């Protein structure tokens, strides 16, 4: 009985470890633009893969503290790494004053000016008065599964994975300020988002379980 419990403890901990690793988020930083200032932190795109390994929630967040917002056609774009997928749960958040609520829709594949074609775009065809601080949506892999969040998206032929259409405005954010410039931005990839040390803890538990198994087998 003790040996069985040891096996269970090690197997359970390692299973949790593998499951958590699959769900670690991947973060992209939007750092390059085809308009002045050319280089800055314009925003971020976070990819979260669910435990079922088929549903990935992608959230684009604009760097509103620096006066950036997402606007208009090709508002956000990704290059999905799947033979086929469904798009759902499009939502947004606004920040600032006097902005109207936009209506986002599936804009299919298309070009993000200067950064190549992406196979999934989310757009609203409103003007600056419908600019938003973030856009979130879910892609569901209908042709298989992803092993981890890093595999949800893939680079396009120009080596870009995510992109967005931004407006530059003045602070505090207010629709009445208008946009001083608009253009497209793309990614510089960051490492997967750390999980606060939980993986290390689970790895330790798994190793302890395996160690117990080895000791009990020796004793037997």
C-alpha cells in the first residue's frame, strides 16, 4: 500500500506540472511601428491556452499611459498556427472620456500595412471616437490541439506574429483630443509569462514522489 501511495504522489505531481506548463501564458510586446516614433512599447498581446488545449484566449492591451489606443480596420491581428479554427467571445474595454462603443467583427485574413499578412484580424470600422484600450477574443483549434501557449501563434512570412492598428493621442485620454497619428505596430516576443514559482514547487513534489518510490523499491 505504501508503494502505491508513493507512485500516486509522484504521478499526480508530475501530471499537475505538465498541465500547468501547457497553460503558461505567452506574452508579445508591440515595439515596432511604421509611423513615428517608430520604436516604443505600444502595447502587449497575451496568449492564454486553456486546459483543454484547444481554446486560446488572446488579449491585446494598448499602452494607454503613453497615449496609445487601438482603432479602426485591422485593429488587432494574429497569425494562428492551426489548419482551421473558430473565433468567438470578442470583447473590448475603453479608457478615457467621450469614446463611443465600437462594434468589432471577424475581419478574416489581411495585411497589416508594412508587416505582412495575418490570417486572423479583428476590426471595427469606426473612426477615432471608437478607439479602445484592449481587445480580447478566443480562437478554438478545430483541426487538433496545441501543446502549449507558445504554439498557438506562428510567425508570418515577414517574421511577425501579432500586429495592431493604433492611434496616438494626448493625455489625458479623451475622444475630443483626436489622434495625432495612426499606423500599424508589431511584436517583439518576450519569454512565456512565469507562473510565480508554482511549477518549481510541483516539480519538487514530483521529484520527492519519485524519490520515495525508489527508496521503497530498494527496501523491498
